[in-house]
C-alpha cells in the first residue's frame, strides 16, 4: 500500500488519461500529464495530435460524439473536471493552452499557418494546425462561468456542448451530466457520474465481443481496477462508486473468459487442449496487464506448464493485482 494520499479527483482523472488515448488511438497520438511550465507543476490532462496532420481528422462512427468533438482540429487538448467547473478552472485551462503554445510554436512549421481572411477570422478554431483547440469535459458547470466567457451552445454537436466566444480563445465545454444518454454520447457518459456512468459501462459489455473498441475499454477498465486497489482505503464515496462501475466490467469479463475457457477445452480436442489453454491465458494477460506484460519470458514459462497448472493459472490470474504476482507464481511453478 502506498503512503501517497491521492487527490479527491485523482482516481477518475487517472481513468480518463487511460481511456481517451486508447479509444482515439487510430486517429491521434496522445500524451498525458503534459508539462507546460517548468517553474511549477502545471500539466495538461491529455494532448492529442492527429496522425494525419495535413488532412481533416477522420470521424469514427464507433466513437460517437467524442469523435466529432476531436475531429474539429488536428491538435486537441482535453481537460477533465470531475465536479463543478468554476471560473478559476477555465482560467487555468486557458493559461496551460497558451503556455504550451509559447513553448512549442518555434517547433511548428510557419508555412502551415492559415492565411488570415474574413472566413478565417470568423472560424472558432485556431489558424495554425499546431495551436491546440481545448475541450473541457466537466460533470457540471456554473452559469457564471458561461456568462463570463460568453459561452454559446455549439448546436452542431447537440445539447450540453458549448463554445466560448471570445476571439482566439479556441475552447469549448462539454457538460457530461447534462448530455442525453444515447449511443452517440455513451463514451462521454463513462467519464461522468451517477447512474449514467454505470449504465454506459454496462452497455459497453453488450457490444460485439469481437469489436476492438469493446476490448480496448475492457482492458482500460481492468488496468484501472488495479490502480484503484492501491488506494481503496483512501477513496471517497464518489471514487468508490466509480470503482464499482469499473469493477462490474472486470467481473463480466471474467465470466465471459471462463465461458470461453470451457469452450476452448472442447475445441482443444481438435486443436490440442494445451495449446488452446495457453492461448486463453495469453488473451487474459493482455487484457488485464497489457500486451507489454506478455513478453517472451512469460510465453516460454506458459509453454512449460501442465494442463493442471494452466487451469490453475487461468483461475488465479483474476485474483492478482500486479504483474509481479503472476511472475512469482510462474517462477515457482516452473522450478
């Protein structure tokens, strides 16, 4: 157990830093906790840069509203607030965006800057593709914050999405708790609170098991469960509820894998029972601890296990919270 006391919003904010880069991985190269000032701890939650910098960002229909939001510009900053977004929070987002640009504009090609025309002036998005457009995802936002920054509904995105109107600000707000719940908003609802988040996690499990997005979100959820376990005794009520939602994904996935495991044993009669069990074990390792945990040493040790040991391994892995526990078990079993 770590002695570090997590900040109130940290567990949920950590989830979004894992979640967004994974679901946008085909469209953007994303970084998290991007430092924007050397003198103090001042970081951007998520910085997304389009893989195809000179083309319009592709909209992925599987990602719904989230995809349309990030498709507005090739450089996107996402800032996340689990509670109310107040005036100071917006000021901080503006500061981080501006400082980031000042630190990085010298690296940007000047010829890529858009020529200033009447249309360009009216365009709410930055003239330079490397100047970031910021989306603030927040559970709720005060009316005073909207008034101060002249927020207007961004009707092209639907309800609960706003654009801040001051020229050159290049920023919008998504009020997650005010979004209607539907297939289009489901991914964003996973980043919110209350029953809508729980419903969104449940609906993810209803997706086609072969869909890459479903597998990615389940993998993120499993990793986040491992992260939260470190702070379980320190979590507040909201964080505990969120952990419960994520845990349900893990439990449902466990049940699915166990069912597939039984199927695999039947298929193993034709294809080789041991080989089928090893493949099942590798699938679970990748989902729970990430593909990086499935290195050649682990694969070699799995290949040396008996059928009984493989069966025990697949059962035990759902109890382990850290890859080292798996490694220790394999080392002991392969002695």
